[in-house]
């Protein structure tokens, strides 16, 4: 609760936290807009495949041209300016950089960047949650071995849900479930980039005017992104994934306590300690007032009569038994909140959430009849969607992780809604991402990782 005070003191002592960021898209631009007001954090290098686009986004975020005029990282560090580059290896290996922020959104590239950062003894904030979903525990273990910090990104829903869960447990509460919100109807799982705007609520013309990426938006709509972020929450908070995947129960914020309780008393939970997503639409597709679509929540239990009475005495909104309640954060502001992760790592030496276990996985599921020879187009595409499953089931059955499915070639015909396996595809088994997935699978059932390393 004193991060801003510590940032101020750091700056008054003529110190800064030197960082580099790989990727200059929407998330990064939102962070850039805030960074102008936080002089204790110095972005020395902004890396993108297209440096001119990165410069345009710096301008969009309010930075004057002279602020990103440095031609080298050395010049940037000396002059407190920004070097814009396409050289991610140079940024990672520069001795003056302390923290690498990975914001590419490409899970295969992210694993390569993150692994290189660990080798260079750099802390990492991973915004590319797609990579965390299929090998987060492996990445966290590799960071511990390297003696550096690996962290989820504050501002994205997994880190915010982890924060709420940590609050609940540190207060002594029993966590029944934690998760995020979403707009969901079952048929959305078959949506493609060509149909996404029909369901999203925009016309194709409006989307084109806003230069919106249909594949990215479709990854949210078809359930892939909720599955990915739920896996990250489960693995960071040591929660369990539902056996048959996310149920997406409809409900308002005040309905969460009623929903997130055991099935035997009218809730939806198989067990306590689960991860789930609450839909903002009724089963017939009508909007629900006071929804949690953009936010996160944690549901807790009053495990004594005294605690139950306290809930009543302080007018806490509970279920109809008075035993279950939920805390929530209605909004997440994405890159606008990322400085919390930078300050937490740079000043406290603490991550804002990381995969402590490998409890949950996101598997690739066919959207339609797919023929042998089809090249899968990954998250948000026309061929597959992501489904959440317990990691032990996924590994036992040889399910194909969504994060490794992009550009894989089918070896056999696949029916709609079938979970793909490694045996169904030709896949590059020489990549760093495949190796990190293998390392992650070896952690199945291992004791939780604890930060910092003892």
C-alpha cells in the first residue's frame, strides 16, 4: 500500500528502474500513456518489429519526439530518453536494463524472449498470458533457477484475481472460487474472425473504422481468452479447473455468492477452491444488470457461526444461507495499471502473481469439421478454440495445448468440438516453447513454487 511513496523516494534519491519493453501494441501504448507521469520508471528501450509504428504509438500516448530520440540504449540511459529498436536481443542483453516486459502477444516468441531474459539475469513481466497458460509453471521454475523474478502483469485480469485471492487468504478466509467475467453464449465457441462482429455488437464498418483486429476480438468471444486467463489464475492461486471446462454461469455481481458454492446446496462448484467465469448474459442472451464482465472476483466462505454473524452484522451481501460472499473489482484497466508490476518487482523484489503449480491447461478444440492437411490458425482463428481442463487430464490424454497449436498441420480428419491431441498434428518439437512445455509437464503434481527461492 505504499508503492507510490516508494516510487517518489526512489526518484528523489536520483534513482530509476530501467526497463525494456518488447512489443508496442495496444497494451504497451496504454502503459506508455501512464509512464510519462512516473519518472522513477525509465523505459530505456522500446522494441518492435516495426519501429516506426512504435514511434507512432509513443506519439499517440503523448510523448514528444525528443523523448524517444536516443539512437542507442547507452544514450537512452544517459539522457533519460527512449531508444526505439527492432533488436530484442540487444535490449535483453544490455547490462543497464533490469526488467524486461514481454508484450508481443505471440506465445512462441514470448517463450523465446523470456528464456533469453532469464539467461541474461533479467526479471520478466509477462503480458503474453497465452504463454503463461501452457508453460507458466515451467517459466517460473526457470526464473527461480536463474535467480530472477517472473511475474504476471498487473492490469490484466489474472494478476488482479490473484491479488484478490491473496487478500482473502491473508485475511484468513477460505477461498471457494476466483475468476473473471465474460460475455458468453454457448454458440460463441464456433465464432470465427468473419462472424465475430455479428456477436460482438459492432458492424464490420465500425470495426474497420476503429482498426480493430477481428482475430484478437474473436479470441475473447469464442472463449479462448477466458480459458487462457482462467488457467493463469488457477495456476497462480493453486485453484482447480472444472473437469469439463468452464461453465460460464450467468449472473450479476450480487449473484456470485449464490453461484460459487457447492452443488449440493445449489451452487455450481464441484469442490471448493475452483476457477470459473461468470457471464453477463442470461441463458436466452439478455444483458444482466450490474455485471462483472470487465472485472474479477473472489468468493469466500464463513466457516464458523461467528463469522457468518459478522457478515450479517456488517450488511455483507451473501448467498441465501449467509455463509458465502464475494469481493470484486468491477473493472480492469489493462496497460494503464502495469506500473504496479514494475514497482513491485523493482522496489520490493516481489512478482504480482506467478504460476506456482500446473493445475490447469488450455486445450485446442475443433470449431468445425476439419480435414487432414488443414493448417490450424491458433487462438481466435477459424479452426480451433481454447477449452479449460485440469492439467492432469490434459497431460494424461495427450491433449494439444492451444498455445502450441498455431500453424500445426492436421494428420487426420477432426469432428466439431473434439479436443485435439499431439498425435493429431505435425508440430515443431524443436522450439523453446515445446521444450518449456515439456519442462512444465514434469512439474505436474510437484510442490508449489514459492517466491523468492529459499
